[in-house]
């Protein structure tokens, strides 16, 4: 089971204090167990986002909201790319990143606001994990991992802007008007 971010940061502080080195490292002293656990957490979030967004894009396409479906499908592709980046880094450290952990989607079919809120919560979770990974990696002297995570963090922050923007549009113009421009 993947640990919460707060626990991973506490573990990272303990690891740094004890000067412990992860057994999974390719290069001694290069990163920490906390960094690896945070990368795993990021991977699982992106795997989940890929699955959920792909399903949402298909639902939206079927519902007739072609513009919104295209945006969500593009987001799913970006999330799959982010998952692959996490996998590549975990492969570098030669650690196991299985099993795939997916939480069930929590939105009702045809409930656009619930879907957008779910996506917003997911990108906020990804942003927090990526930010924590950057901080932990820099604390461990692992600038490569920190730098790899920066574009992922930017993507998550872009997602926050996107989904908050959708909610603002719905608030200002009403759900029916928002949906009418998504056809």
C-alpha cells in the first residue's frame, strides 16, 4: 500500500537524519526510499487518471459533447505519458512498482459537475505528490528526479486551471449553457 504524502515526508526526514541509503539505488547515496515511494505514488495517480480520463472521453463522445471529449482525451494521453516517465525513473532505480492500485471512479454517469470535481481532486492529488517528490529528491541530492518531476507538476497545475475554469464557466453560465458549447 502506498503511504500518504505526509508520512513519506516524515520518513524522508528520518532517512536523511540517519543517513540511510536505499537498497534499490543504482548509485549509492543518489536518492532515498521516500523519493522512490513518492514516485510510485505519482505513478499510481497517473495510471488512475489515464484510465478514468479515457473512460470519460468515451462517455462524453457518446453523450455528444465532442469538444469536451477531445479535451479529456488529450488529457488522458498526457497522463499516460506522465505514467511512462514515472515508470522509466523507477526502472532506473530498479525497483518494483507493482501492483497497479486504482481506486474506483466516484462520479455518476451523466453528472458533469461530479466528473469535473473528480478530475480536479485527482490533479490536485497529483500536484501534491509531484511537489513532494521534487522537495524530497532535492533534499536527497537527486536533482535528476526533481527535474523530471517539474514538467509533471506543470501538467497537473495546468489541469487544476482547466477544471477550475470549467467549474467557473458552469457557475457563470449555467450547466445547460456550458454543455451546449461542448457539442
